[in-house]
């Protein structure tokens, strides 16, 4: 199934990692995508509070979370974990969610922004910006978490970045 280009809206994109969450946002028209300062991972509750502040200040209407699928587009153990984390965040924030294939997004972001070897978190947020650009081009449309029955298979149909 081919994803359709989503309707532009204010989105918060997350590139999940073990130590940091890269963040990027776009304006309500989907014209400008901007990397945001990365979030140092803490407990889920502390991460959630920080993300709530972003969502409130940016009037976020949905979340895009990258899944690290393998080169064949199949879910990895890490992808399954990030899918559950993204769904948990979306439920807590009461926002719809789209999951996209983030295969090679960090590599592409390092190349585009000359951030090879970055440990500051800029690379994570640059990767989140690429994920958001990909989502704006290709979708899939945001869905309430309780509707998205098999999001990993949904991300399989999306092309990687």
C-alpha cells in the first residue's frame, strides 16, 4: 500500500536514541522544518514533561517517530521498542502518530549537515528533521494510536531516508 502525502500541520518529529531524543518541528503549513535542541533522555515521565512543553509551545498536532528498520525494511528489535515508546508518548500526549522508516537517516543527516562524529545531539535533531521532511513528502497520514494496529508494517511500506 502506498502512503499518501499528509495534510500539513504543526508536527514534532522524534529521532529516538538511548541517550538522547533528536527533535525537529515544522510550521502548520509544513513549509519550514527546523531541528530543535535535543532532549537528554531521563525517565519516561521526565521525557514526557519536556515533550509536553514543546507540544504546547509549538501547538503540535501530531508526532512523527522514526523506526530503525533494517536494509530490507524489516523491523529490528530496536524498532519494536521505539514503536512501543512512540505509542506510549502519543497516548500520553493525546496526539496522533505516524511511524516512518528511519533507515540511514543519521548517516544522511551527518552528510547533509557535516556532522560526522557529533556527540552533542545536533546529529540526532538533524536526523529528526530529515524524518519530518520525509513524512511531509510521503506520509503516512497521522493516526490515533488506538487505530494504528500494525504500525511497523505501515513503516515497511515507506521508503527509507
